[in-house]
C-alpha cells in the first residue's frame, strides 16, 4: 500500500483521495494498485454504496507519473494503470469526483467513468496524450466524443487544449462549479444523498444509462494495444525526456 492514496470511510461512502501533493498528485503504479484494491473491495461490500474521488492540494492530478512511463517494461494490459482502468469501467456503484485544480490525462479520462463530477472554478481538464506521443486511454477516444461531441473532443484529444471549469460545464463534462472551500462538502453531501436511494433501482438505472457503451471493453483493448506501441515510440520517449529534464 502507499501513503499517496488515502482511503477513508464515512458511513456508506468510500472516499479515495490523492495525497501526493509534492508531485502534483501524479499517479504511480502503487497508487493505481491501492485504488484498484479499493474498488474491488467496495464492489463486494454491501455497506459501501458510493465512491468519492478527491485530491489534496491545489491540483486534482498531473496524470500518470511520467517517470513510470519512462521505466515501464512489461505488458500494458496487466499494468497497474490498466487494471485500475478496467476496475473503474466495470464498477457497478455510483462514483462521484471533486476536482479542484488541474485534472491532466487520466485525471480527466477517469472522470468519464464517474456519474457526477463537481469542480472548483480553478479546475481545468486536459488530455495531452498526442503531445506526449501517446494515444488516449480509459476508453476516452470513445467516451469523450460521445459525451461532448466530436468537435470538442478533437480540441481536447487532438489539439490537447485544456478546458476550463466553465467550458467543461458548458460542454457537459461536469455537473456543477462551486468554490474550492465548499467543493468537498458539497460532493460528500451528493454522495450521501445518492447512498440513500433504493439500491437495486439505482444500480439498474445506472447500468441502463451505460448500456450504449457495450463497445467499451473492445474499444479499451484497442486503446491498450495502441498505447503499448506509442509508449515505446521515439515520439513518446522524446516527450518524456523533455519533461524529466525540464
Ligand atoms: N509525473 C511525474 N512527476 C510529475 C508529474 C507527472 N505527471 N507532474 C508533476 N510532476 C512533478 C514534477 O516533476 C516536480 O517534481 P520535482 O519537484 O521533483 O521537480 C513536481 O511534480 C512539481 O511539478 P512542477 O512541474 O514543478 O509543477 P507546476 O505547478 O509548475 O506544473 C503541471 C504542474 C501539472 C502543469 C506540470 O507538472 C505538468 O505539466 N506535469 C505533467 C502533466 C502530464 O503531461 N501528465 C501526463 C498525462 S498522460
């Protein structure tokens, strides 16, 4: 386990929090493992009805740890990041995120699997995969065009343009904007509300809302295959080294 993911429980809410402020909450393999474990345990724990994701500090997350990209060896499909993504996509209970500050890469793509997203005015959402010589992950190349339309998805996924909180709200990527000091309280109160709903009806409704995403699993497999190729490309290596060397 890692100290960079804090897991806490408030009644039937499981709260998963990024706590790696000194590295802008960049997500390491150990952090993915901790989050996958939290999701797997929560899915069989009848007393957990909803998950809340949040982050310490003034950033949600700077995305995947880039030094982990540099040193990565092995099979993408069974990497800690991929196992987390699969657990997220398969999770059957509601997930709610509180986003304060930047949500980069998987920080944004993981939100496409959440049911509700609340953000501070300082939040921004970016998916700079192409700039890093990579391709989108977590089903984002399917889910983002479905969610916000191809034109806006192309701005994010191809041009790598960040969306401000206001733009994300207008595009339908997030639910509400509220001040950073009330964000978590508001998110937890929505989680408490959803936790009181009739559970069978809630779970079934959620599954029905996602039934248009039947292609998601195959699509994610395609993304993993492309991602593995891209990760070893010279384009990606150059981009990672540029970041590491600043
Ligand atoms: N992976 C690894 N380390 C990261 C990181 C990442 N994704 N993002 C930030 N860090 C580290 C920095 O290397 C730095 O470490 P150091 O203090 O040991 O030098 C520390 O976190 C602070 O980052 P810094 O860049 O100085 O903060 P900033 O406020 O100037 O900028 C960001 C914040 C998020 C804009 C910038 O760090 C960034 O662009 N990060 C990379 C985002 C990215 O491309 N993620 C991958 C998406 S697929």
